[in-house]
């Protein structure tokens, strides 16, 4: 039973750590269950993204993404994962990643177009 408690404690600490890290990037994130009682959301505050937070040494990626997909309620499912002494990783399906990349690419094109306004002779 002690191992399960330690695992749960590590998971909670991971959720807090991830929320803090996302706040450093300017997102208003926090642990989901701690503040709002939202079941199935480990960290809330990224609009349109369902965060499944995993803080473990060994991760079955497909089980984790399946859990995120089950719990996503129409949001884009993503697994945020970190093991000891490593950086955070984000794991998504290709189906979830493509719309995000398209949006980013479109914003880059608009940005470049804005930079070129008034520079043509």
C-alpha cells in the first residue's frame, strides 16, 4: 500500500510542477481536481487542450494517450510526461497535432505578411 501512496503523491507533485511550469510560459494553469473538482483533468488552463499529466519513470505511451482520449470531452488530448532528471515532453496523436501546427503556420504567414506591408516599391 505504501508504494501506491508514494505513486499518488508523486503524481500530485507532478501536476503541481507542470502547472507551475506552464504558468512560467504565461498560461493560467493549476491542478484541476484541487481547485475546481473537475474529474479527469489533471491540469487545467490550456484552452482546448486536455492535459493528462504523467510523472513516472516508465510510461506506456499508448495507454496514457488512450486515457487522455477517453477523458478529453472534445478537447485535444495530450499527455505531458516527465521522468526523474529529465525535461517535460508532450505526447499527442498526429490527428491532434496537425490542427495546432496549421494554426501556428498560418499565424507565421500572417506575421510575415505584416512585416512586408509598406516595404514594396
